[in-house]
């Protein structure tokens, strides 16, 4: 089976050909390592960068926690020990994220034919549940502070401890959130290296880029690499010139589609959930600081502490809503937000030779990896292979879904 | 085909309520017609107490019209839903009363118990919501329908139970470090009431009161998780009562012991459910089909006349009992792809996998 079939100069064919050399056959025949459900080199790089970040955050957290535990035991203060326990929950959240990141790279097995990418989603769900649990625990603590008669609650200590907690959380938020510049560069450098090697793996990573074209940062790096592509001297160049425009065209369309996403480059979902955890903690620390300050200033106003905690807990819950919605949508196997299923279906139905489209399913394995399966009924006299290529080319070109399974039926 | 004396290979196995048969055979199309017309086997292969009681009538597919995708679901449509709603109402009422009393009398123990009950109520209401919403018809956003909600609800319940076990362990540690004078004896009233309400719940869902269950339908997982939830809660209340009693008898460290045992018990109870629901969410291959069956099918397909190669058979389960698959088949030059399609579909239907998309290429 030749993977570079000399195709007629029919524009969509050529696009498909170059944009995914092993992609065209890779889609028809996902063999082992060249399939995009395996761990591509770009995925692995992104994942190891995230793992490194999280490891640093965990180590920092453990150090701070040890400091707080020692301080709390020496000062014999329950408040400090409680805060140390909150830091422990941070460590737990990071540990969950680390495990999910590591596990998502496992090779697919016959029992888990799509690989283990879903573990990321479940890990993120677990993290979010932890955030909710912690918010509940904090509210409970505020209530118990209210109920225990005063004297035990020292406003000044509360203030100091939560200020320290806030400081720690801000450091970690900066550490975890500070990825846009580096990540972007990392990607484009990674790609130029990959391209110079020019072997099949890298065509896949290039191809990967196209799939995630709806995400903006990758769109940008693709244009860089296509320029590189034209400079280097690997063998695919005779057809590189024409489709270069098409590539830009593709990127343009995905640019437009993802226009809103320009401002927000995509983070790995596990790093994002760890980030949310840290942000939630800082918000809570601010709330506790305000409460502690108030109690310090006027110990009779204890009820304000409770109200403050409640308000800030609600704020924290709101920050998690968007991520929970994304997680639920993936777990429910729903059509990803960026793809309009009705438009896809009408587009397919409008194609030459297609009589009907049914059982169209589009779902995501994890945020960013989308699959499609549908049954297409074609006219009696149409050529099945050509129709298959047309349909697959349309879906890939318009919607950037690379893993497509189409059942062609005749009327 | 309708002859009741005809050989029915699925007699007493398919459709029997015996939950021990994990790899039960599914209907194949040819025998579906026969089985549908033949009477339900009076004496199923095993009529033991572990069969599901028939009154829990399964949903006939042509039942009451499924709700539309708006929020006016029919919340009290089936008997399990009504029972769950009753449980929820009882729990919510009790938790509200406990919270009020705790706040008024300043007893922190009551407040924390009320919080715990509220979390539990929240979860049970999510289960109820899942039961109500899962019958909604599929739409363009949720092309597979809403059945996954039941699995999600079961998973969330399992997570909560894991958290509960962990928090019980922490509580045991806590009471190990404190001395006994701090034991809150007033909590015993609350524990007794809780125990009764939860035992009522266990009775309602008694057919799911096992640790390892074979899941045949989506609602199996949800009901199982609800049962385990109320069971775990009742074990916890029983543990608290036992601890109080032992303490009053003067047994040292009774609380630590009881809480520790309860924590371990809850953990062991919930682990199989957690693994099973987690696997479905991770898109593992269908559990009711042996892996060797897939290999055998693969070999049969490759051996078929017009087929040159089979690649990438991927199967996963939407909910227990509804498997979905995607295959890619390379057809020989000049071969008839429609007959290949029919053949492959037929093979997998015998295994019980109806929802397949097969891409034939290269003729």
C-alpha cells in the first residue's frame, strides 16, 4: 500500500495529501505508532513540560507545608495546623494532576482501544470535587468558629496565617499559569526541529497541529513551520508550493473559527485544574484574611467572618463552573462545542453523490481530540472510494477532525 | 420461527435475571424473533435469591413517551424514582432540623453531621436528576442521548463514598489523639434516626445490596450506587452507636476502633462500583463480551472472502449493555463492500454490539 499516492491535481486531494501524508492513509489505516491516538512527540513534549511545572509546584508546596507544620506544633496553634492541612490538600490536587498527566501517556491496549487520554478528564473531575469539598469544609470551620465561644479565636493569628497562605498560593499560581510565552516558543522550536528530521513521526506531529487548528496557538505555530518546511529540503516539496496557500487558507479558516480563542491559548486540562485549585485557595485566603482582620479589630463581629467565608466560597465555586461544564460534556460523549453538528450534517448531505447521512456521532476523547463516525448512503453508481475520500477530505478540511470513520452504504 | 419447541440456544440464559452470568449471551438477530415470541422461561437457569425481583419491572422500550430535552422531566415516573424522592425528602428534612437545632444550641457536632447529610442529599438528588433526565431523546448536541448521566451519577456517588471512607479514617485518627471526654454523646439520637432512614433506603433498593453486581443496563449502576450510599451511611451510623455504647461500657479507644472498621468497610464496599463506573467513563471495551470473542471475530472477518485486512477495531460502552464500535476493513480489489458490511455487522450483532460504523476501503 503506497502512502504517497500520486493524486490527480484536484485541490482538496492535494491539501489532504500534504497536510497529512501519513494522515490520509493514517486515517484509513491507523497502524500502531502512526495513529494519532498514540503518544505523538508533540503530546509528549507538552506533557513533560506540564509534569515539570507541577513537580516544582509540589516540591514548593511540601516545603511550605513542612514549615507550617513545624511552626504550628511549636506555637501549639490549631489554626496553623489547619492551614497546613489545606496545603496538604493542594499537594493532593497536584498529585492527582501529575498522575493524570503521566497516565494519559500510557499506550493503548486492546481493552482500552482509545488509549488512556480520558484519565486526564477523570483526574480533573476529582480535583474539582476536592475544591468543592474544601470550600464546604471551610464554611463548616467558619460556622464552628462562630459557635465556639470567643477567646480561642485569635484574629491576628488567623490574619497572619492566611496571609502566608495567600503568598504561597500566589507564587504557585504564577508558576502554573506562566506558560503562554514559553509554551508557544517551545512548540515552534519543537516543530522546526521535527521538520528538519523529516521522518514519518514528524509528519504526524505536523498533522497533529492541523487537528488542533481550532486552538489558536497551534495555528500560529503551524504557519511558522510551513515556512520552515519550504526552506528545508525534504522530499515532499514539489507539492509544497501550491498547498502552502491552502495551508494558510486552512489556518485562516481555523483562525476565524477560533478568533475568540486568540486571547486564551489552551492549557492542559490538568495543569488548568491545579491552577484553579490554587486560585480557589488564594480567594479563600483573602476571605479568611478579611475575616481574621475583622475579628482582630473587633472581636464582636464574628458573624461577618462567616458571611465573608460564604461569599468567597461561592466565588470559588463559580470559577470552577466552566471547567466542570467542559468535563461533563466530554464524559457525556457530546458533540464538542467548537463543532456544529447540524452544519456538518447539512454540509455532508449537500455533497455530490450523497443521498443521506445518518447516525452521525461526533465526540471527544479528551479536550482537543475529536472523533467522528457516521453512515453515509450514496447513489448506486457512485464510486465508493472516491466518495469516501471526498467525505473524509471535507470533514478534515472544514472541521479539522482527523479521526473519522465513515460507513458507505448504497441506496 | 415461532415454534416453542424450536431449539433456543438462549433459553434460560438471556433474559434471566441471574446476576452471576457476566458473559451472558446476547440475543442474536435470528433468535430475537423466536425469543420474543416464546414465553419467558418459567424456570430460569437459576432461580435463586440473587435474581432481580420481577416487580422491579424493567422499562419496556415502548413505554411512556420519553421526556423532551427540557427541564420539565417527569421526576416521579418510576417506582425507584419515587422511592428515592421519598428518601431525599426524609434526609433533607432531617438535615434541616439538625442544622437548626445545632446552630441554636451551639453544638458543633450536630452542625457537622447536618453538613454531612446535606452533601449526601445533594448527591442523591443528582442521582434522581440523572434518572429523570436520562430518558430524554438524543439531540444534535448529545448524539448518544443522556443515558451516560446515570453512569456519571454512579461515579459521583462512588467518589463521595471514597471521600467518606477517607474522612472517617481522619476522624478515627482525630479521636485517637483527643481524649474521650470530648466524645459527643448527644450525637446518638441523630445516629439512631439516620440509621433508620438509611435502613429504609437499603430496603427500597434491596435487590442491589451486593458488592459485586453485573451491570446490564444503565440504571443498574445508578441504583447500585444509591444502595451503597445508604448502606454506607447506615454502617457509619451503626458504628457511631456501637462506639457510644462501648464507651459507656468503659472500653478504651472504642471510637477509634469502630471508626477505623467502618472506614475500611466503606472502602471495600465501594471499590468495585468505582472501578466499574470509572472503566465505562474511560471507554473500556464492553465488559459483557469476552476478549477472546473479539479476537475470534477479527479472525473470522480476515478469513472472509472479500476481505484483505482488518484494522483498528475499537469498541467501547456507552452504558452497560449498549456497546459502540468503529472498524476499518480493507476490501480486496473488485470485492463487494456491501456484502462485507452485512457480514461484519451480523458477526458483531451476535456478540450483542449493534451500534457499529465500518469503513470499507480500497476496492
